[in-house]
């Protein structure tokens, strides 16, 4: 059950990253044009889904664990920037993403050790 919750939490972070994609696309369009409104509306819809999902996540997980896991959005941001916007990955960004991931994993495992599992 807890693994399913963690998976859903990380899928939720992907939804959050997708909202940023819509926001960046909206920023590239003429203000109040049809494409702007569609991208902006998509961003708002995805943020609403994220907000509702986040409430469910913090109901099922300790807040410290859920909030610490939110750092994974940095990694999603790097992936989205690379795939959708042709942004580059520098060695510093890769090292930073690895440190973020290591911190999240260590934090998650320290929670399990504290529970005696």
C-alpha cells in the first residue's frame, strides 16, 4: 500500500512538472490569444489536479516525507526542459540532481528505519 502511495505521489509530481510546460508554452504566445488561453487553462487544470492529489498524499503519508519527496520536481524539471525545450544538461545540473535524489532516498529510508521496519 505504501509503495502505491509513493508511486502516485511521484506521478503527481509529474503532473506538477507538466503544468510548468503549459505555463512556458503560454508565455510564448500572444496575451489572450486562443493558444495562450488553451495553454494557460491547461496549466490551471493541471495545478488543480495536483492540489487535489497533494491533499490526498498528505492524508496518507507523513507530511515530512511527502514534502521532502517534493524535491524530486527538480529532476522532473530537468527532464522536461531537456525533452520539450532543448535545454542542456551541464555536469553541475547532473550532480545537483543526483544529490537531490540521494537526499530524498536517504530521507525516505530513514523514515522506515525510525519505524523499525
